[in-house]
C-alpha cells in the first residue's frame, strides 16, 4: 500500500466502478431528450460525443480493481453506471471482486431488473444496494424516468429487503415534477424500514449551467417534511455523501446536498469508468487511462496523484452526464 493524500488529508478509499454507460431508463435529469433514442444502443461519452470503445470484460475489470486495491487499500467498492444490472457478466464479476478481498461490495441501481436477479447477486457477494426511485405513483414516475412499470422496481426493492441486504432508496427531487412525492416516498420507505435519501439536483450533462428552474434545495425538502412531522439533525459521518435526520419514532432519512452543503472536504471517492479510465472527481472531466500501467507501480502512483489533484473544494458541476462518468 502507498500513502497518497492531498494537502487536505484526502485519500482514495472508496472506488466507484461504472460497468456501462448505457441504461434502460431515461431519467430526465440524466439523459437529454435528444439522446433518448440512441443512448440505449450506443455508448455515449457526452451528449454529443459518441465513442466506439467496448466496456471492459470481467477479467479486465478485476485486474483494474485488484491493482487499485493493492495500492490504495480500498474499504468499499460500489458498482454503478449507467445501469450496472445491464452488464451481462455481473454475477461472475461480483464473485471475482469478492475474491480480491474488499470487505464491502455495494451497488447503485435503478432496480428495474432486480426482482429476478437479486438472489444471484447476493449469493455472489453483494452486501448492499442503493436503489433509485424518484416517485411512488405511476404518473410522476413516468415524468421522471420516461418509463412505465414502476411495479417491477417496487418488487425488486421488497425482494432485496426480504433477503436481508442493506437497502437504501435515492430520490432526486425536481421542482415542479416530483416534490409531491417526498411524503409518499418517505411513508413507503418507513413502512419497509428502508433509509431514504433525497438528492438535490446536480448540474451535470445537459443540465450543466441550466438547472435552477428545477432545483429543489435541502431547505425546501426539510420544509416539506417539517410540515408533516418533526425531526432532529444527526451528526454527519466522515466522508459521507448524505446527512441524516431522525423522526420522533427513530426512523432516519437523509439528504444529499451537493449544491447547498457540498461535502468535498473529506471526500474519499475514486471513479473508474466502463473503459478502465480513472477520474478523481465527479466535477472534473479529466479521464486518466490506467489499464496499460497496472503492473507499473510508479506510473500508477503518479496517475493516482494526478487524479487526487482534481478533487474540488466545492462541487461545481460537469458537462459529463452521470451516465458517462458513473454516478
Ligand atoms: N459531489 C459528489 N456527489 C456524489 C459523489 N458520489 C455520490 N454522490 C452523490 O450521491 C448520490 C448517491 O450516490 P450513491 O451511488 O447512492 O452512493 P453513496 O451516497 O456514496 O452511498 P452510501 O455510501 O450508501 O451513502 C449521487 O447520485 C450523487 O448525488 C461524489 O463523489 N461527489
Ligand atoms: C447515474 S445513476 C447510476 C446507477 C443507476 N442507473 C441508478 O439510477 O441508480 C446513480 C445516481 O445518480 C443520480 N443522478 C443522476 N444524475 C443526477 C443529477 N443530475 N442530479 C442528481 N442526481 C443524479 C441518480 O438518481 C442515481 O441515484
Ligand atoms: S439516473 Fe440511473 S437509471 Fe436514470 S437514466 Fe441515469 S443511469 Fe439510468
Ligand atoms: S465534487 Fe469531487 S471532491 Fe467533491 S465530493 Fe464529489 S468527487 Fe469529491
């Protein structure tokens, strides 16, 4: 292991691996309307730049993850995307990652394909799931995701809870589109004792520089919940994205406030995209290829230092969409 820290004491301990930059939903904050018809079929680097590279194979992903773990001593690995459940060899990949010895293997998914596959994922080593759900009623769900059949996602969530996995729900709140879903979602999450986190809209991809119309702040979200029930603020965990609040009955909900209260000061996240390039910051487009240098520790160290130097003091958006960089 090598100590790679910046002047603020930040080091990479969480690896977020994007398995694909394609998706089976079309969330309005993530996919531009004009990209809708092509993003499922082709790889999209940004809204107007198509690339022809193929996503890494299982063996290639394992090689990259193993090499980064040996250098950094990773504590957590999170699979994401695009939609990670679309990666065809997800089960072998999970087994391979378990073999590397990273203690927590997590995934962020839209849940659309979960209900039939979740047993296999759990058996293969998945320990925890964050499932994105922006509405509980069919019409606002369609407004947010451009897809029908929310029932499939709810079944997947309930199945994951039944299997004993740690499950959280992520809900991006957009003014005028789904703020009326905050209380129904909070009620649903409480019923199944799942922590829910409400996410402030982030200016990424097609929303870069143009998100204020839809922005619903941490304070706006708290105001909606306060009109319904009382709560107290909990202390924030180190390196966490979310802050949490506790209701009188002990139930805890979170908010991820990228704009109102950025959490860059103790950020420990490194990203790998589906082609094996690393990114030091969600808010920086610099893609650093590493797969040709995995067995060259000096070069890897230099590249990781370069990635760490990209971290920000405050999230300031990105022209890359979450699909491309791995949310
Ligand atoms: N600025 C910033 N936001 C991030 C980063 N990673 C995650 N987020 C935000 O957190 C949201 C939820 O991310 P998840 O994939 O659920 O991961 P997480 O919040 O780190 O998960 P937990 O470890 O379970 O709390 C994302 O959609 C972003 O809004 C990051 O590195 N930088
Ligand atoms: C990019 S997705 C990838 C994983 C998976 N497809 C999913 O939706 O969970 C990861 C997370 O990023 C969030 N996200 C994507 N674009 C966002 C934006 N512009 N602002 C806030 N959150 C965003 C999604 O809601 C999701 O919770
Ligand atoms: S947020 Fe996730 S589910 Fe929605 S379009 Fe983006 S990658 Fe797909
Ligand atoms: S914007 Fe960059 S530095 Fe800030 S929390 Fe996200 S990845 Fe970390």
